């Protein structure tokens, strides 16, 4: 059953690529407050797919612009690419592993009044992006054990179900 879902996703993404569309975007990243009090992210690619890049972008919350639109200043964030793909996992938002060759942008801390966009890219299954948008206020409103994904709070179990549905 799960295999059929992966084939269906692959077929839809492949059809979009053939039609000249950008890779699909799925809600496959969760943001949450770690036990250490710092913001963390969970990267959850489909199946055992590899991730070849991750980026954290930010923009003023009151602006109706993409965090990566030209002319949008980056006051907080980073980007990284990998020669060989990595799998999913959790990490502190502003402390990616040293082996990731990170290019920081601005302050490496959660800033108020900014919307964060965390995005990873997977070239597998027809290529797709996993992403989440959140603010410091979204994370501050989470209860212990909750994550922010798909524009709302949910439990980790609900996020796993959400991820499975997306894939």
C-alpha cells in the first residue's frame, strides 16, 4: 500500500516536471522547542530519500513576500548543500552539523517579528521540497511535545501521520 503511494507521488511529480513546473513542495519539516529551550527542526523526507540541501530563510512577518525574493534582506538564517545526500533527522535550528559547510546569513538566533522558512531539497522520487513556515510566536505557543508543521501545531504522532499522508 505504501509503495503504491510512493509511485503515485512519483508519477505526479514527474508529470509536473515534464510540464515545466517546479518540484513539488510538501510540508515535511517540523519546528519545535527542544528540551534545552532552543528552537529545533525535524527534517522528514519521504521514505529513505536523501536530502541534498537545507536552508533557513527569514523575512519581516508584516511583508507579503517570499523569504527568498530579490530585495528581501536576510537578518537571520543559513544555507547548506551536500556532495552526498543525507537522511532526515532533528537538529537545533541555528546549529547544523559542522560537516554541512553552512553559509550563515545574519544573526544565528530566532528573532521576533520575522517569519522563518525552513526548506530541504530531495532529488529523489521525481524531486521535491520539504518545508515549514513559522514565527517565534508560533513556537512560543507550543505545548511540550508539540511541533509546528503545515501552518499549525500538532503532536509528534500527528506530524508522522501528516508526513505519511504528504508522501
